[in-house]
């Protein structure tokens, strides 16, 4: 069974992003209020604005990091402009690499398949003995998405389309976005058959879906371009997000929070929604909800990535700036809230952090969480965590293809190299890269696709090699190489990344195959065309008036 | 029998349609081809090229409209007469239909493995497919039909077939009309 390690990091990462504020409030002077209130705090974060550098290291020294800004839309968005009237929420999401793969495993692997010993198959179909693998959804839909979605309610169709066009034009002109329309869907009283007797909580709802045309790296830059460029963002190198094997960036814009809350409340009041939950969070009418007095525009932007192992046997400290590609000083917001939160694995003992000040920073060795209220610290050259711990050696997995592209019918040699970059040996190393033939029935695989090594010394490598012959053109996905090994009597699992391999069409071979397989008809047709061509050329040579004239 | 000018006009127009159609295939089709070819065989690409060439929604597939227009103009100019341009345009379109049928036939008889649907190739997603003009057109029509269901009636077959008919007829109309323009611009001496 596939082991999940980094995925767990992302669970904590996202949950951490959500709970970070209350936790930090207990440590920092800026946010801590008399009598802590989650509602007050969240409203404060939205109205005053906040930014967060959140990072997590798993027990193999692999980092996950996310940077986000909350409630600080750039004035360039023009959220007060009439073109946003009726817009409930606009979201732009860009994902790259194995990010969605990881999220899907995170939210559903065991729950859907029932394969996990710790998680019962609560969502598996009763009639499906094998359960449903949520990863099959990603197999169908892919992993690279650059999507913009906007919802406009209670506006006539022509006005709605006009406003959407204005928004797109503004985003393109102001920030450099580029969009291609994918879907326009209008739901109103004419959409539903009259006999279903459903009363919509709105007069009309227009859903717009567009593809953002930039590749992921540019999409990340344009997303951050929408937000404030001061604070941490001024010193972060966004390349860390662009170059990671799994990353994502997103932007959520709510032109008027009150409008969104009103609509959600109308679902509940209509008795058609999950009454209670949304009201508890968002209710405004009775001033009891979590966001009862939050109105006006709200924007949230964030980008995150999963990195490669950075901590190993000799590591004793972690620089937060390194996780975000910071080269100079780290400068927080002066008027909003700047927070740094890091979660370390439980097998570490944190010895000190820098900078450290009472009520401005916090760490303990029970939760292994570290907080800095960066706004209070002001400009700092670095944020460092010193620790005692024992990570496994740095093990790298490299897979190369020769040639790197091919044509239909060609063969490529795949070489997988596992290297122990550390000084200590590892034992019982198992390498497996054998899923291609089961994924694509038309490929032929020969050679060694798995191997076991009793001991791999520090600095040593082991290699396996196999050949793949591709009958058809196409974009082939090589699943990650899986390895397991033992170090200090503990078994570790690691994997490389999904890699694509392109096989181009063989046009000549295709033509010849087509002709040969349909003989004699194709031969007759080609013969007729050829003979007429020869006849016409002869006529041209003789300069006949009724032939081709040039 | 004098048909050399029509022959060369037909050949030039067909080569333009096939060559430009192959090279300027919308990105979404390329994703579809990369996705399906490993299991469905090497004739997925020719089939998609011809589907894109034959089913043309003039409202969103501007590239293919332009290709047919250029092919028609060149073919008509070579043919040199309006009558010749009509014949060239018609035969170019019929030839494209024949090649589409041939591609589909080849797709069905050569190495198609329907056992498993391969995963989307790394670096792509299903949104690429939504960018295919034909897919967008079909979605638009389906949404229109969905609205029609609101009235309580059944499926209006005419509403289903009309856009399909328009998409099929568009290339032949474009290639013949531009062919006649070409023949007018450069009449046979």
C-alpha cells in the first residue's frame, strides 16, 4: 500500500492555516485581546489584514510551506466598482504537478477505498466490494488547472454578461491575466421544469468559468500581483512555488461579504440547505454568527508547495527564510498582522529559536509548534529554529530517459538511480518502478524494474535500468519510483515524482500503415490520383491552355 | 478532357486543409490525442484533425474557417473559373470527408484497446478539453437544450440537428465561396 507522509503534512498545513490565528493570538501582543474571542479575532484579521508564512517539516525532513495574505486586496482590484455589483465570489485557482494527487489521497484514500487500517471505508459504495479510488478521478481530470470562476446573482442576463466582461477586461489590463471562456451557465426560473416545484433562493444565478492561459509560474506571479506587495511578499522568492514538484496558488475575492452571507442565509431559511452549520458561521441578521458584522470586500491569496528533503542526519537548525527563498531581510506589515508558524515533527527537541521574546514568540516540545509575531519583531534578518533530532540520511531518487522524446514504435531506456547522500549506511533498500505496463497495455517493458539492496553505504548509489517500447504516440505518465529502507531500526518510505514522457506521431509510418492495411483500394486510389497528376503535368509541359496556368 | 487546373486546384486546397489542419490543431485536441492515443492507437490524431476540419462552428473555430477560406481561394485561383472553383471546393470537402471516414475505420481496426482509460498526461487537465471549439459548441447547445426542458417539452430533434448541420455545411460553403472569389481574382486566360 502506498505510504502517505507528505500528505499528512498537508492536512496539518491546511488545518494549521485555519487555526493559526487563534493560536497566535495567545502569543502575540498585536492580536491578543482581553478575553479571547475567535469571532473578534477572525474579523480583525479580515478587516486589518494578515499575512502568514506557514511551514511544516515531516519526520523525514521534507518541507511543506504556504504563504498567504488575508483581507488585503490591492486597491487596483477596484472592488468598489459597479462592475462587481451582484458578484458573490470570484475564485482563481492554479495547481501544478502532484498537488491535487496529494490532496485527493489526503481527503479520501482510505475513506473511499477501505484499504486503510485506520480509516473505515465510510464512503465506499455498498455494492462495490473493492471501494472507489478517488485518485481515479484525477486520472480522468488531470492535475494542472488554471481556472477562474465567478458567480453573479439577481442580475438580468445581458447586464450580467456585460459586468463579467468588464471584470475580465479589468483583470487583463490591470494585472496581465489572460482568459479563455470555458462555461457560462445561467440558472433561473426557466431552468427548472415547473413540475419539480423548487423555489430558488435567488432570481437568477450566472456561473462563469474561464481558463487562465498562463503557465503555472506566471499564474503565481499574477495572483500575488493582486495582493499587497509589501510585508513578507517583498522578500519572498516566488520561484520556490514555481519550481516545486507539487504546488498551488489561489485567489478568492468577495466583493461584499454581506451579500454572500445573505445568500447563504437564504438557503437555510428556505429549508433547503444544511441549516445550522452555515448560519452558525455566517449569520448576520441576529448578530450571532461568526462573521455577523463583517461586510465589504474580502480577498484571500495564497500559494503553497511541497519540497524535497532538506533536513537529514547532520541538521541542527532550520531557517524559515530558506523555505521561502528569502535572500534579504524579512520585513512584516507595519499596520496589519504578519505571522510565522512552523510545525516540526514529534521526534525533535527544540532547543531555541531566534529571535525570541516574551509574548512575541512561542514554542514548546509537546506540540512542536513555533510561532512568531513578526509584526512585533519588525524587520529581521532571519527566523531560525535550533533543535536536536535524528532525521534519516538524505536519499535521492533520479529517473532519466534516453532518448528524452520518441516517436511511435520507438524504444527508450529508463535509468533509476537511488543515492545515499549522507554518511551513514541504510539497509534493506527496496526499489520499485513497475507500474507502467499495468497502466498502458500497449507498451512493452523489458529489463529490471525492481531491486533489493542489503546495504547502501553513505555516498553510494544503486541503479536499475529497463527499456520501454511505445507502440502508439501519446503522453505517458510514469508513476513515482517507490523505495523503502531501514535506518536506525526504523523503516522509511520515499517516492520520486510522476514524470511525463512524450511519444510523437510517426507520420510516414502512419501513412504507409494506412495504405498497406487497405490494399488494394488505397493502391487504386493513389494510382488514379498519381496518373491524373502525371497527365496534368504532361499537359502543363506541353503548355496546353486548359491546364494549370502560372 | 481538360481538368488539369481543377486537379491542381483540388490537390492544393486539400493539402492546405490537411497540412494546416494538422499543424494548427487547437491545443485541446492535442491534449485529447496525448491522452487517448496510448490505448486507442495512432489514428486518434488523424481522426481528430479531420473532425476539427469537418465540424466547424463558424462562431468559435475561426482558425479552421480561415484554413478552409485560404484553401478555397488558392484552389479557385488555380482552377480559374467559377464553375471550376465550385468543383474544386466540393471535391476538396468530399475528399476531407473520405479521409475522415478512412481515419475512423483505421482507428477501429488497428490496435484499439478499450480495456482501460489511461490517466491524463502529466501537465494537462480536462480543462484543456473544454477549450476545444467543438466541445464548447456542444456544451453550449446542451445548455440550450437544458433550458428547453424547463418548458416541460421533450427533446426537440430539430434543435439538436440544426447546429450539427450548420457545422458540417460551414466548410463546404466557405471553401466554395472563397474558391469563386479566387477564380474571380485570378481568372483563367
